[in-house]
C-alpha cells in the first residue's frame, strides 16, 4: 500500500475514534482533538491542553528511578570521567561510553558491573577517540571512533567482531540505527580554510550488505531548519567575533527517529513538532495547546548575563527584551524506540516534566520526573525505560535508569 493510502486509512480510523468519544473523554480520546489531512498525505493532529489520561483517573504513567550508577570518589567502573552516551544494549544491559577513559562499561540494569569493552589504541577493538555507542538491530553494538573515523563493532559478549570506515571526513556527529537496519549519520564537513559556521551539515544513510560490509553512504536532503536566535559580539577592531545562543528562547531542533525519519521543530513560542520522512515529506505534525509558564525573576536575571559583552567587546543586538517573559512551549523532545514522542517542558515551580504522545500524535498526558532532574541528559527512551546521565552539585556524572510504570 502506498504511503498516501496508508495515511488516508489511518486518518479515517482516527476520525472514527475521535468522533466516537463523549465530552468527558470516555472512549480514550478527547473529542476536541482535531485531525486534518496534509497535502503530503500526512496528518496534522491538534491536541488540547489536557490529554487522554485526564479523563481516566486510573490511567497515567510514573517514572521510577531503577538505578543510579556513579560515585564521586575512589576507583572502579562506576567512577566515570565523561559519559559520552548511554544505551540499552543486548540482553537489556546498560552500555556506557566513558570517553575520558576510552572504554565502554557494561552493567546490568540494577547497576551490577559486567565488563569493560575496548581501550585506547588503534588496533582491533580499540579507539583513537571514543565518541559514542549505538545498538544495531542485529544485536551488535557499534562504537564511534571519532579520531580514526571508523566504526568498531562488538557482539553481545563484548568481543570485537568488525570494523567499518566512517562516512564523514570529520569524526563524530549524530548517528542512529533505525529499526529496519539503516544507519543514519549526520556530520559537519569541513573544507580547508572554511569557518566552522560555514561548514555544511551532511546527512547520509547506509546499510549492511549480505556479506556484513557497510555499504557506501547515500546523501539525503537535509530538513529545512531556521537558525537559532543568537547574540553577536565583536571586538573594537571588528575582527574577533563570537556568538551566543539567546537563552530561554525556543530553538530549532532536528532529531533522527528510529523509523528512518526526522523530527523537526522551528522553535519559538508554538508547540508544534513535525515528523518527516527522509525525502522531507511531512508524515505527521503534532500540536498541543498549553498555558505559558512565566520565567522567574532570578532565572531571567541570570539569563541576562549571557547578553553582556565579554571584556573588550561590544554588541548591537543584546537588547534585554530578547529574553522572553515566558518559557517556550517546550525545551526539547525525544522520539522513542516504540514510535511515541516525549516532549520536555518547563512547569510551574521551576521544575521540568515530560509530555507523552502516542505514535499517532495523540497527547496522552504529563509524566513527572521522580525528583528535580534539571541537569538530567536523556540519551534514550524505549518502550519501558529512560536512560540518561545526571550530575550532582560537583558536576560528577552518574548513569540513571528510569523505569516507565504504566498504570
């Protein structure tokens, strides 16, 4: 069935569900959800401020901290230098890329240490500069060697099984294995004498061939994206220039999904996220109404310091009014491995929470963090867990596993 026909069928089913709900949301879907068909064959789903869970007190999800791996002092595998990434690897174990130690550490989900994988070097199973780890659909784990510009591949037991050349002339970058076995790579490609701000972003897709080799990259068109709001500073001679992103402003974001797709937002005040296929056609536009959350005065005062010119520099666009009175609709978002969408936003009280949308873009409701996790960096969301990195007051990293408890 063609994509347009699939979208039309899904649209018909969703409209039946939407129009069949009562005013109090009985039936699982609020009747003020508006679903429109797009010219691309995709859907626009406009959600109210309240989600499906609001109509059912027995519904809703909870995040429970299952483990926290990390210590401030001493020696051992749970003392991290710098955590580059965290994934759920084969057998449900937690694979942690410690980029400072140049090794991967494997733990059970309860925090029990299993083994270390790889080390500094240029030989088989070694890293010139370990950047991140990624779980492939075939049960292997791929480590991104940013200096040697290659992939180092391990099996579920941590044994080195293969090495593949990277597709960029710059090591590192954003990578994603899709559920159907495609490797998406995003890199910044420099040319001699090129300024970093002028370097183009390269998106490519690769596949494993039947012999286990990694095929040549096919460049794919990059999604269109607005530039983030920046404040610019120059020195007295107008030679040295630096820029900073204006704080507390919603910034454009592009994320790779697990179905061979892009998730894109233009930032700003609107709560809108688009899901695109690799040809940049819109598959889904997710919208949600929300009540603006005011920025506290002490937070705004701290943000204003970012507009102050460094010593010996000046600016013509550091107007204090560029700092908004309200937080943006959301801070960032994360596609999950199961097709759902999690949106991180500010709530009253200076805390953050997560909005959850099902794979069809229907707003389910809000999930609260188990504690103040403003410094928590989410690396991966699966059907039943969230993996990420938190820091304490001394900026010491710890790997955190949150279990998603469904009611």
